[in-house]
């Protein structure tokens, strides 16, 4: 009877008052995702039980035939279970009778079903309880007419030589271990001085007393030989090696049960992890406290979380999976208030973790809040309040804000800001939450920020704008930028390499126009009619200047111009390189209708921008164009979902609804191809190809949820 209390299977059967109350939500989020379906499978603890440092999120692999169902944390190893039924070892998914199908997927939880052997049905729930504790709960039922001998071997594998067994704790039935994690990352390494630990304590245990336990060096092929043994050997022993100390590659527990027909058993294994500096006894107590708790309340929490998400009519399951996965991505990146902020904030990614993408918010990443606000408007407002809270007295919103405070990366005694999407985001967040107090505070903050931009990013006071001296990060368009970057291969210093502070920059100028239009709409809602007219007047004036200075009639496109003489020439460089930012004139509503029509001709040219998987950052006819996504941060061809969303939004403004719909299809296709292959979101996507390498699980791809909401508006 005791095990049945904890059966998540019973909770989902629909017979309880809970199931009846939440049935519409449950039905909406219910899925049936196989190995090749486009499902995001990275899971992180809920915001309330998360911490920035020492945090562990996990990638679930339910789709690789060569592996067991496994859960991997960046640089922290992998845990999984190997089955043995009636002396038959089933080491990998490819050997299963019925392969795993995911039934529910939430930000911190996945529920899947499979049959490793005829007559053995497993309902497995993976749950990341906190930044320190994750568990796998397996409800195993014998659906056969005969008795089966069941053995499960939960394994923790670190994949390096740093795993050291400290002891086997007989009271809590688990291994206490130490391991080391390098702070080095390919993209951007972690800084231990900021609080990132590198030496960890692990505790690996189960909810039942193991029949045996062991620690081993080698690989899973070697372990197969251990648990299989020679059936005819006189010395055959059905036990692990009971190792209690020393260096190993992996450790395992051994759980056993004879299952009669119709009988069920609950196996649960857990992994706890913390900074080695902390008290190990505290970790063991924390893990012990969740060994036998009911999962119902956490399942309920997820249904409540999804209760606010707009219901849209999906055309197919792939679209549904992209939609639900996008919300999971955004929510899974959220942390509670800590350090120098009293509001929740996000990291670019929870798993994997890399230095540049962890711990601080940047305005262009915060465009993801426009989608996330539909799930949790209060949390999205909190994330935006981080900027307001840390905004400098003179109005500056710096490049990054978060628990370590304002980070403005000064250069030439000038601070660095970011791409100013601030008031546009706030307006969209307000539309989801309808909180007028938030809107009023956001309007005041946005006003100060635009006034700072006018004062500090229009240094020649001519009405159009230049990026700051540290433009190479401030303009957030990074590497291989055909206009701002001097050399095809970036190798010069900041001042020689990036010229965005020496141009009247089209992108920044259009962003300021959008901020002014957004402030006008906010003022109008707040009843500030005179201010609404003022902001709209400023936006129209700046739009006029864009059309006077930055439009080239011959090519029918907008470009940045030389700050000194407003020509399309900088020294010997031709600035007329067609980039995605030319289409932002539609998003900012700065283009007259006839010029919008010219832009559309260029946009839909398949030899330039209308590519298979979206609008690339640079025309395919440009000599710098490269569709290969082989590293982070490249702007010479890759598709960046948020920037494509700006194009989509601009098309809608000008009534090109069918083209917007086609672009949405390209964007969703790009995302779903990758989710089907590797179950990750990515920083950027190839416009032409299906294979790519860049930072995965990037929060701003949550914009796909907003895209699908827009697509399904009546």
C-alpha cells in the first residue's frame, strides 16, 4: 500500500477531484512525443528552489538507441538506470520492446512511458527538485501473466577521473562522493571568483535499501559484464562489488523485486550535489527528505503554471511541441532574487552553463519576456524591474544587469548600454499582465533611458544615432558584421576593428524610433496625452531623417551612413551591405508604403534573404555571407530568431500578413528540425542547412511562443 501512495500514474488517471478540476489544462499539455518529435528536453528546478551558483539542470535523452534513458548535467555527469529482467540485461533504448514516449513535459519535470521487456511497463518521472537535487521515479508494473524477476541498476557516471568515493552511507543507503568540474568552457569560461564552485560533493541514493552497491572504473560495456556474469559460472554472484572508497568512473546501486502478475513496484533514485565547502550531512538530510514525497503537488504546480498560457488551435503536434517547449525554455532559465537584485532574473541558459550567458540579463535577450509574460506576467515584470532597479540616476540602462549589479564595460571613459528594446518589451509585458502600476514605473524608467540615449548616443546632435565606443558588444551584433567590422576575420583591437561609433547607425536609430513609439502608446494608456503626442512626434521626426539620410533609391534599401558626411562611404569602405537591419524600418514603422514595397522585393528574393529557414543576418549575395553556423555570435548569415521576429512584426504592421505567415513557417521549421534531431534550442540557426554548432538552449528562442500566439490571433 505504501508505494501506491506515491504513484504519479494514479494521479493522472482522471479519477480524482484534482484530475477533474485540472482536466482541461491537463488535456491541453498532454503530448505523445517519440524520439524524432520536436521536444525540448532540458529541465531545471523551479524558480523558488533554484540558486545561481552550484545550480544543476539536466538534459534528458530518451531518443538515442545506443544509451539508456539518461539525464546529463553540464560538466557534472550523467545518471541513468540499466534494467535486468529474468537475467536478461537491457542496456540501451535500442533494446527496449517499446521505446520511450514522453507524455508530459514541464520546465522541471518529464513523464514518459516505455516497456524494456515484454510484460514490464514503466512510467518514469524525472523531476529536478532543486538546484541541488534531482530524482527519477519509476513505477514498474508487471502486465504479464507470469512472474518476472526485476532488477534495476541506477548509475551515476561522471565521465572523467575525478569521482572519488568518500563512503557508503548505510543509514541513508547511498554513496557520498567528491568530484571536480573545470570552469573552462569553449565559448566563455566561468569565473570562480564570482562564486562558481569547481569541487563538489555528491550523494547518490534510492528510496529502497539496495541489494548491493558498487564503484567501478571502465565503461558501460565493462559494467554489462559485471551485472550479466557468466550464467554457467560456478562462482556466479548476483552482487556488485560493494566498494566503499577510492577513485572510480561510476557508481551503481542494485534494486531488486520479484513481481507477480498485476503487481507494481516503485523504484526511485536520487542525486544530490553541492559545493564541497558545504556540510555533507546537510546534503544527505536534504536528499533523504525527498526520497518518499508525493509528486502530485509539483505536477499540480505545473498545471497551474500553464493555466495562464493562451490556448491556441495547433495545426499539428509539431507546432504544439514547439509552443510548449518554448515556454519550458523561458521558465527554465529563471532564478529567484539574489545578490544585488530583489527581483527574479534569468540566465541565457541553465544547461549548459557558460560564463557570458550566466547570471546577468541583457535587453535583447529580454525580448523573450514578451512570450514568457503570457505564462507568468508577474515574473516577467520582475525581470524587467531588474533594469529599473539598477538603472543609473542619469538614465543609463547598462549592457548587463543582475545579481552582481550593473555591468557597463566602460571604454574611453564611456559606459556601455545595449540594444534598446526596453519600452517595447515593457508594453508587451503590460498587455499580458494589465498591471498599470508596472506600466507607470516602466514608462518613467523608459523615459529616462531614451533621454539618456538622445544625450549620449547622438553626440553630434543631428537626430540620428551612433553606438558607443565599445560598440563591438553594445550593438549586440558581435562577429562578422559586414558593416561595423573592419576585417573579414576579426583580429584588430576594439577601436580599429569596430566602427559603429563612427557611423550614423541604422539599427540603433530604428530602435530609438520604436522606443519612442512604445513610450507614446504607454503614455496614451496612462492618460498622458501631451506626452503621447510628444513621443510620437519625435518618432516621426527621426523617421523622416532616416528616410532622408539612410535610404538608397538605387538599391531600394536602408543602410548606415558615415557620421561626418552622411554618405554611404567610410574611408574606402562601401557601407551599402544589405543586412537584416534594413527590414527593421518596417518594425519601427519608419518606411513609407512605397519604400516598404521596395524592401519586400529584396526580402522575398530567394537569392538574398528569403531562405529555407528564415531571414539571414546578411544577404546571401554578399561576399561575406556564410550559412554555416560553426560557433557563437556570427552575423554574416545565420538566422537569429528574435531578429527574424522583428521582421515578422514589421510585415504585420504593413499588412503583409501572408508573407508574415510564410516567414513564421520558416522560423518554426528551423526550430523543429533541431528539436527533432537533438532536442535543443540554439543561439542561431543556419538559413540553408540542418547541421550547426553554437551555444544551445538560448532563452531568446522562447520568442517562438509569441510568434505562434500572433499567428493564431483572430
